[in-house]
């Protein structure tokens, strides 16, 4: 894409190879536990290393772009027609690739990212010997609409800020579908893999394009956003929009009070568990300076308007509203043909685990697993900062993919 001059007042995309926008910074040392449950959580946290951080949709930080990282790429799709009938003008999808596409174009895996995340979101699962091994697979890691890299309210020149059209999760899927078909000429992938909102997109892929993949790997996902999750993201959004500095989306500096409160509501409460806090802080008041560190880290990491738009898509999602299913979520899930692995986190306070457990009842042949059984790390279990969970996710995903198409990778 040709270079353009920055639009006055519009935030430019953050560093293309920055850390995941929801990565956590160092916290306080873990306290000695008072009971067996806390002891188990503490050992996991300690093994992960608090310097890597703990919390929501997090992954190990890629603090700066290195020569070992694949180059960032962007594919222009022109005007992207949305399910609503509106259009995102001059749309471009951001992505990176790992590995090499074989001549038969039969070794591709699509990775889709989480709320506020980017193409680094599951880097902890990508690499030699890991679940998504670039020596075997061609992995395409995409950025979702509205994450600040793919076309978003923060970087659109023609539809900036709150003039950006609302979009749905299915619009994210269709932008990815066009990338695979138009840019790479790929008609079929081994799997679609994603955590949290990425898991939601993965399930939507299975409904929208049931013959396009052999497998789906959905970590801590939802098929239909329940009232609880709607309440959580609504509260996080109100935190921003009720800050006078937000100014209807026309701000020159981040609305700091709103972003800090949003961070608390979603990242530091909903994406963690009481057990994790008990293990990390023997003195409850020690959590306060740590929380302030996490809030400060968020100020420059995620654009406020981008967050608002992605949460609108998040809360409205339902695979049952896919054309042809008339709002019947169970029927839509039953139409999935791909072999499906759904992994849940114990005490997930963002995407409650009983929701994906119910989802699985409607998918033929689904494999359901609890991430690191016996631990209580909630939504953070799919975050990439906890060593035991990382090992579990890599081991079980690798085995599942191998069972789906033995010898399919190059």
C-alpha cells in the first residue's frame, strides 16, 4: 500500500511488532499461600515468572521487532462490504506468516486473534517443536478489524474515529476468508485456531465455511455472548465513554481515567480469578500499586475508540444469527463439519466456562478439555503467561492436529 500522510488528530498504528496490547508488566512477588489451592496457583504463577505478566488475553511479550520475526504484511481488499450493508472503505487486513506454503497449498493454518490482541497473540504456540510448528505448517496470523493494525477507527483516513461503521464478528471472518482466497489462493486449511474472541471467530468459521477446514481449535470461546459477558464489556466501554476526556471519540490524548477503569474491569477482574490474587498478594493492599502499573501500561497500548468498536462486535455475537439459521444457535453449531477442540479455563469470569461446555453439546464429535485441570487461572489460562498452561495448550493442540490429518503437514 502506498504511503499516506497522517490524518490530523488520528492515532497511527502502534508498532507492528509490539507486545500484545493486553500484555501485563511485572507484578509483585507471589505471597506464601495459606492453603493447598493457593499453593497450586502460586507454583504455576512462579513458574511462569511474574515478569511475563498475568491476566487477560495476554501472551509473552515480543518487546521489539527482531530479525527472527516474520515481516509484517498488509493486504488491501478495497471496500469491505459488511453484513449490515455498510462498507469499510479502503479496507486492508494486517497479518504475518510463519513457515512456507507447500506447492499443493495444503499445509495452511489460520490464526485469529482476541479482543484487543494482535498477530502476536499466540506466539507462545508458534515455533519449532510447538503446536504450530513452521517447519510443518504455513501459519497465517491475522489482525482483526478494529485492533489498530487492520483497518480501524484509529487509522482509517476516510472513516475516522466514531464515523467508522459498526461491524460484526462475521465481518472479521469474511475479511480473513478474502485474504486466504484472494492473496494466497488457498481453498482449504488444516485448522482455524484462536483464543477468546479468536475462539469465537474460529467457531464462526466452522459455521460460515464448514467445508473450508479440517479442524477448529477454540480456546476459552463463546458461540453466543451471554448476558454476563455483555455486562462486563458494556461496563468496560462505559468506563471510557463516561470519561469527559473521551469527548465523543474526538480526543487528542488517551482518555486516561476511562482507560484505567476499563483495564480494571476487564483485564484485572474479569480475566483473572480470586485464587490468582490470593496466591500473588499475601497482603491485599499490595494489589493496588500493581493495578496502577497495569493501568499505566494500557494507556498507549490500545486506542479507546478501537476498544469500543471491538466490544460492540463482541457483545452482539451469536453464530445462530448466521444467514440461514434464523437465530438458532444450536442448529448453527450442529452444522459444523470440522473436527473441533474446545478448551476452557476454570472459573473464567469473562467467558464463563459453562457457556462453551453447553456449546460443545451441539457440535458433533467435539473434544472438550479443561486447560490444566486442577488449576484455577480462568480466562488467563489461554493467555500464554503461565508455564503449565502454555505446556498444556501446546501439547494438546499438537496432538489434536496430528490426529486430524496425520502426515498432512509438509
